[in-house]
C-alpha cells in the first residue's frame, strides 16, 4: 500500500506539458520589460542625456540668431498696376458690337489679363532688360552668368495678382531703398514697353493684311463691268468695309497710348525689412531640440537591447 505522503506528493505534481514557464525578468529585452512608461521614465532618459540635448540646441539657436543679425539690411518697395479697362472698352467699341463687349467682360472676370501681365513680367525678355538696366552683374555678388543673375533677381522679386480685383503687385527687395523702388517701377515700364511691342506687331500685321486685301478688291472692281450686278454690289460694300477697317488699323499702328494703368508707384521704403531674428532663433532651437531628444531615446533603446542581449548570453 502506498504511503499517504507519497500519494500527496504524487498528486501535487503537474504534468510537464501543463507547466507554465515563468520567464526571468532579466532576460526580457529592456524596451518591453515595462508594460507602460510614465512621464518619470521619459524624464529620466532626458536627464541622463541632458548635455547632449542642451548644448546642441543652444549652439543651433545661437548660430541661427547670429546669421540673421549679420545679414545685410534689405528694403522692400512695391508698385501696383491695373489693366487699362477704359482702353480695352474703346477697342471693344471699335471692334463693334455687343459680342466684343461681352467677350471683354468675360476676359476681365476671369482675370486672364492680370495673368498675362504676370507672365510678361516674369518673362526672360523683361528680366534681361532689368539686368542690363541696373547692371545687376555688379550689384549681386557671385553672379557670373545670365542664368545666375536671373535666379537672384527672381529670388528678390515677388509678382502676384491680388484676389479678384485683378491688381498686379510687383515687389522688389534690395540693399538700397532707392534702387528697390526704381526697380519696382522699372518692371512696370518694361511691361508697358513689351505690351506696346506686341500690340504694335499685331496692329502692323492687321494693317498689312487689310492693305493686301484692298488691293485685290480694287483690281476686281476695275473689271466691274464684267461682273454680275449682285456680285458687283457685294464687292463695292466689301471695299467700303475694308477701307474703314484699314483706316482703323493705321490709327492703331500709329498710336502710342499706354497699355497699363499704374495704381501706385513704388516709393523708397523708410524702414528696412524685418529680419525675423527671434523667429529664426526659436525655430532652429526647436528643431535641434526635437532632433537631439529623438537621438537620446534612440540611444537609450539601443542600449536597452544590448543590455538584454548581454543578460541572455550570461
């Protein structure tokens, strides 16, 4: 008969396949040892790496502030221009009829004229004229090619359309306030000059076309006796119409009215542009702070993995 103590001992034994393996806390990798981390754990990591966090942050903020302070003073001058609505309306009346006026209103409503102005102001022809006019090869530092000069000029110039009013705004920044204002106004002068050139080319083409067409009709009218009465009448009406259009084309080609309306001319600014020293300093410090904190937690994570692996190997 079995001993009662032996029976009790045998009954307390648990089969191997039902035994629960309790892991050793020291063998669990450090990052997964705690179920959750509290603020104190985060603070402990930051405190251990405080020198690695604080010093780079202070250096980054100092360098950004010093760079902003030592940059040259810049002045911003702005000029505004609006499309010549009255001139366009006169052209629509000369072109004749409600259709032209409705098309004009559609163009003005969509703001395509203002967009056209912006495109001309940003064109290579206007930029090259500005570079030559103000000798920007000597004004801008480290500029040796036309491409470099255009790039710096683009960086110092802002051209935009203001909302739904179609007003085009040209802003130029420069170390010299007088030059900044002169360049902003020169942009508008170049816009007017390019408009006249394009408009004059179109008017000349129209005048040449009408002139050639009138010559053809005149030759046909020289043999009017051989034409049927109805066709001869049509030719005479066409000749009168083309004659009026030809005279209008000659007037358009000869006139030199301004193609833009300057709303505000640029004046030399009295105050320099804000350098944004405080903003740049704070931004640089915050970026470096977040970077160093991220690096600190990364190092802590790697160190925890190495400690865990060392414990498992032991």
